[in-house]
C-alpha cells in the first residue's frame, strides 16, 4: 500500500522531518511544501529541483495563504511548529501562538478542502508525558509540569493541538491522525538536540558537553523510522481518529551513554564534560508502540548504533570534518 497520484501539503516542509518525508513521496505524488525557513534543510538539496515538488515561503499564522495552498489537496501533514528547549524558553508567547493558532489555521484549511481530503496528520510530541515516561502508551494520562515553568509551554501547546485534531475528527468528521514522535534524529537534522550537538562537537574535536549528570534516559528514533510511521498514518484506514506513539524503545540509553557512543563512533579526541542544567529536564522517556504495531504494522527498524553511524557520516560529509 503506497500513496500514488496524490496532492500532499506539508507544513514545515523545509524542516528535518518534512523534507525527509517529501523525498519518500515526491516521485509518485505532487508535494507542496510551505515553510517560513526558520529552520532550513531544503536549500541546496536535490528535492527543490524535483518536477513534482513545489516550495512556498509562507507561515501557518497566515490563514488565507493556508486555505489557498490546501485547496484540492488529498493529504495534509502539519509538521510546522516552534520546537527546541532553548527556543521555547526564549519565546514562550511565540511558541503558544504558532503551535496553537497555527494548528487551528491548518485544521480550518483542511476542513475547507474536505471534498478532496483523505487524511490530515497533526504532529504532537512525546513531551506530553512529562518528566517521567516509561513504557507509556497513547491512553496513559498526559502529565505536564507546573504552570510558569517555561519548559512545558511547548508540551501544553502541542497537547492543545492534539485535542483540536481529535475534536475536528469527532465533531466535524475531519480524517485527522495525531503522531507523538519520540526523539527523532538522523541526517538533515537542524535546530537543537543532544545528538546533533554531540556530533558537531565531536567532529570539530571539541569536548562533548552534557547538561546535568547524564543519567537522563531517552529512546531515540531514526528519521527513516519516523517517516515509515508517518506513511502508515497517511495510508492506513485504521489510523483515522487516533493518536500514535512513533518511536523505538530498543534505543533507550542514558545521555552519558549516548555521548560515549558518539565519541567512539566519530573518533573524537575531546572529553565528555558536564555543565549544570539551566532548565527543567525530562528524566525518562521510553515509548510503548504496541498500538502502532497492532493497528498499522509499524516497527522501528534502525538500531541506535547504525543510526548514529549514518548520522555521523552525513555530518562529516556536510561539515568537511577532518576527524576520521
């Protein structure tokens, strides 16, 4: 089962996950990507030259532009958002505005083209599970940190978007699906994130800096596995009206272990050093993907060691690093 001959709108289409998804779709479908280029993976890639790909500089806070772009689409993937701990801490108002109002605008644009629409994918986040998330399933209670702690502004905004997507499905019949990505990494990643920070430092021969004591545990998802989950959500009839964890519980490691692996795989001459945390951090985050496995047939395929090696190779080629 694969999408063919569809017209697919991707918001955040110049971003990390958006461009990776577009590459998988563009040979057999018309792909329209909209992005304000706040984070730009697209420029300079072969994707922008593909005859089935159209890129539009735009913003999800512009409802009229979204309505025009969505007209006649069969599928909408809403990946645009403000993300990254540092960005959220610096701009909590912008985070709420873009992630809540922007998601409303996308859902309204999708609703306006319901005659052709087959599916809408709305990106939520694993952050909705709060600081302690072990083997969490979609039906588990979402736990957000205290009001006034800026770290949780992102999680609250994305959880609101997820509730909106479900409301549009339940009340208005929109064929919406929500996905909760768990720590996605891989070639093309821009913005924040421990893996990118560690790899760039390693390839530059610098020390790898851990914020906190390194005991925080994450389960990492290679971007190809994330896209595999998205494709299933776009195609499978059982996905409509549901939320799905997309992740790889087998890749769970401490941040200290992660830094050590990247140091070894990259041949980094630097040391692993520690700095105090300046924000509230997630202590444990491991998904349960039983629902995605049983309803969609999803299974992560890329193990952490392999994914890190591929990612390091991509950054080495991109940065021209002499580190071998």
